[in-house]
C-alpha cells in the first residue's frame, strides 16, 4: 500500500475566477471523437450516458455551470477562504504546501495556495492512472487468464489480472484435470507464460527496497496478490499443487515458457469488470493493481507495456481527452511510489472535477465511488489509520470523499465534500518535506478538508 506533452490550454486560477479551459473541455462530440481517433483510443457510448448511482444520490454533476467570468463570493465562501488562509500556515504542514478548492456548481476556483506548484503527490497519482485506464479500456473491460495444453504441458497464460485468486486458479485446474482425464492423461508438465509484459524493471524514482513489500516486480500473472519476487512462477506453483491434489502427477518444476501457437485452450477465467478493480485500487490504495493497470492501459492504446508508454498514454488521455492541464506535470509510474513524480494540486483538482460531470460518470464513476470516506473502516481514511479523529476534523466523519497519499516526505489528500452552503467542493492539498510527525501532518490535512466541508467553521 502506498500510503509509504501535448499542447495545453491557458489557465486562470484566481479565487472566484472561472478556469478558462472549461469551454474547450466541453467541446462537441465530433471534436472529442477526432481527438480519440488521433490517439487511437477507443470511444464508448458510456462517455455520453447519464450519472452513476453515487452521482445521482449525491446530486453531483446535475447542475448547469455558471458561465460568468467571475462572481462575488458569498459569506460562506468568504469565511471558507479566510479559514483556509489561516490554517494552511499550520507549522505541521511546513513551508512546501499547496492547495486548491473548486466550487463544482459555479465552476469557480474559490481558493488557491501555490496550486500550480508541482509537488510529490504520492498515491494521488492513482487518480490519473485510474482515469486513463477507464477511458482507454472501458469500465466493463475484463482481464483473461488462460490455461492451454500442448506437447505434454499445461501453460498458465497471464492476462494482467492482478485480482486473480487461488480459488480462480482452482476452477481452472478443475477444468484442466477433467480434460486430461478424459484424454487418458495422468501426468503433465506445468509452465507459466507472462510474456504479455516485458521483464520487470524499476521506474524512475523507485529503488529495490520497494520489492516486494510496497510493490512486487510487475508481471502479467499473480495469484492472491502475493508479494513475492516472481509472482508468475509462484502462481504456477499454486496451480501445480492444485493439479496434484486432484490426482494428476506434475512432472518437474514449474518453468517459464511462451505458449505455442498450436496449443489448445482448455480453461479460462475472466476477472471482474475494470470498474470494480479500480474501485478496489482507489479504496485501499493498491500499488500492484495500479502498476498492472498502467501496463494494460498502454497495451489498450496499442503501445508497449512499459512505464514510459503507460505514463505517456496517461498524459495524452488527461490532456487531449479531458483538457486537464499538464503544466508542471511529471509522472513515472502508475502507483505514485516514484519519488520523481510531480503533480500540482491544481491538476489533481481538475482530474477530480471530472467526476462531478454527469456525462463522465458512466466511464469514471468507479473512481468517485471508490474514494475512501472519512472514518470508513477498511479504507485509507479509516480509524485504523488515525484519520479524522482529532478535535478539529472529527466533525467531518462520513462527509469527505478523498484519495490519500503518503510517502516519506510527502503527504496528500484530494477529494470532494459538500460545503456548508450545500454545494460540492473539490479540493487538493499536498505537503512535501515537513519535519513534523506524519500523523500530525495528516491531522492538519484532515483539518483543511473539514474546513472545506464547513463543519470546522
């Protein structure tokens, strides 16, 4: 868990000022389809459909945007800005801190504190990864793991399913054994084919100390999310044990080999829909899912399954499909483990603001639904992580939906909450290099989110 360029439009991020790229982002269907064709990215009808269940329930994305160039802040917003100005200088946050608050309904930037400054975003990077994956592959996309037979060998072929379980493998083994016995075979060799991805490498900003606890070497085959150096061989060994338990003799050790073109498929397993996988990744901040999705996104766009190609596709999706600014934006992985990543709070807020638009809900809704909720057990904003539990922020329990991010020297919190005026606010806060205790830093950021909510008046 990591809780350790195309031309872009001009922005105006003044408090109360409308961001000028909005009109371009809401361009015609024909323009967007042309952009997609240029990128060779798939177009899904879902991109133009109605709001997700969450959006409908919360009333997000259903209000027309204010077309005025600016507006006078009301009393609630003026108090919000004043409180943020006073609280962002909290000594716990240090001097390298940035933040942005947007009003989704009026399409205005309410508050900006160094919002264009590029800081290390930690797991907030996953917001960009998820957006690209859902856009390129589609929320209904599934990943297929196959078992093929040829030349006396059963080969498990990895398809980039980071959620494959031993129970799933057991079903594959059961089907394979039935076929073997029907053919009168009682022994077989076992191999794994993870050639969908190249040999694992370190991303820029990674070190070998991440392996295999923070993230496993990225391979196309894994079972039960095991954090081991060779997840493919490990999965093959689990499969071999299941064959043995079913009365089939496995000859020799599990090997790595590419399936031959003439091999016959004997069993296959399809993952849950990508929307469910993204939901899980966001909720618990799963680094391994993020890195696998980065590679599958690259493949889906017709590119090699590498860090470099995956992150380039992310950039193009954000900029060309959604009009998100890439000013000062640098990412080198999908999880946010890279200490070389730099994303401004303003950019993270733009990504999150997409979730408030009903036309994007069918594609991106699982990000919104997967955002941890303040005080939600089992998420990265749960009580087990000490979040929203101090005197200033506990009033916001159940009211903030946000993605966490934590690395040594970097803590971020970006999400949405309904303000005191009942309007949905999008916020992003990032701090780098504070010398305070990390738990104290998180308390300070939680307090900023409670301030946006308005319960800490």
